[in-house]
């Protein structure tokens, strides 16, 4: 398949409506450029970056690709204002915002010629994002890794609910790692997919080898949503998770949980490779991930699987 022509690919100027998630300690310039060069849209994850580091990643990404790429900015970041200033100064063409109010930056970004998508976990917040003027919405289901919505709505339920309230392009996220899953999301009304965990476990991801290897061994039930009193986060069950879980079971306060979380736990686990004591964020779909391919291989596989799944389903329906 040479190209998929829909509102998402036209909006971002890409061949395939496959977007890499902006994942802390995974989504650096190398991964963003690799996804972009493969025909999707690569995002630099600014959640683990300070402004000067983001500027370096943007420059590096421009060395590695001439195609469109973007930056994901969690609005809860203490550096969000400075990160946005860097993005505007560097004339990054696309920004995905998350974990905050899209009204804060959408108009300013538009005034600087930047396209904006916002990540939500419910149809209520999807409608608010559309009213804020964003160009597209990413609806992320409960299966996703990392920070999650409090609603705990699965992707299969969330996408059709959000589709009903939106006029702008809808991108599905949460539990998507294959072309089959992509086809299911398109059938439910999405026009593209954002893929996190599958790209977190690829050769260009900046995550540690220890984290990637562990993720290829995970089974169903090896991740769980935790830290709900702070910000719901899907974690791998390890010693750190057990400590958090025990505290939550005993009724720990938000402040007590924050003390356990401390600072740098995600860096310790994902980037530095302490897979026992660090915070490990990955989605439920890790249970079907068993290799560490290149980003290009992932995109190519998803597109070929999408075509094959489409043909097989036509046969099931007696159409082809």
C-alpha cells in the first residue's frame, strides 16, 4: 500500500495514519525520525525533557528526517510553558498535547502555524478539545501504558463514543500494536492510530535494553493501573509496583504515595534499566510483544497486516 488518503494523513502530510506515542524515556529524536521516515508521524516525547534538551532533540530529528514530525507536551509538566516556547521558536509543525486543558495553548500554536492534536480519555473531554479548536483528537483507552484517564474506558468502547461527538479527525490509542487492531479502530470510526508500547519496544526507542527485554516476556495481567490518587498510571508489576500497591491497599494518602514515587523513578526503571525498583510504564498489549524490531519494520508490518485483515474480513462477510 503506497498511501492511505484520509483526513489524518492529509492533516499531517504523512503516508500512513500511524503515530508514535510521546512516551517518557522512549520517544527521543531517533525514534521520532524513524517512524516519520517509515511513513508515519513520529513524536518526540517532551515529558521527560527540559527545554534545552528538547531543542537538541528537535535539531537531531531534523538531521535524521526531512519529513513532518511533532512533539508531545504533557501540559502537567512543570516545564510546559518553556517547552512550548522552544517549539514555537524552532517552528515544529505539529504538537500533541495531553494531561491538561487544550485551551491553554491551541490558539497560540495555531497563530504560529502549528497543527494541534489533544489526547483525551472520554467523549466529554473530546468535545471540550474540539471546542478548544484542536485539529484532531486522540482518544486513548484504559489499556494504554503510562498515564491514563480516570474513567477506565477501554478503546473498544471509547472510540465509537467519541466518534459520535466529533466532527474533526479521531485517532485511536490504547492496546494497538498490529494491523488487525488498526483495522478494528478504523471500523469503529477512527481515521488513524497512535501506537505507544509497540514503538517503546523497538530498536530506535531510547528505553534501556533491560526494559525492552523485560517487556518481551510480559504476560496477560502483568500490568495494572496504579497511582490513582496522583495520576492513574499503568505499571509493570515489580518490586516498585508492589510497594505502591501495598500502600494503596492500606489507604495511603496522596502525599504518602508521592513520597514513595519520589523523583526519577520512571527514569530509573525505563531509561537506566533498574527493572525491579524503578517505575515501569507499558501497556497491556505488551503481552503480545515478543521481539525488538526496527520502527520501519513495525510500520511495514502494520500496513501489510491491515491489508490482509481487510481481505480476510471481506471473505468472512462473503463479499470477496
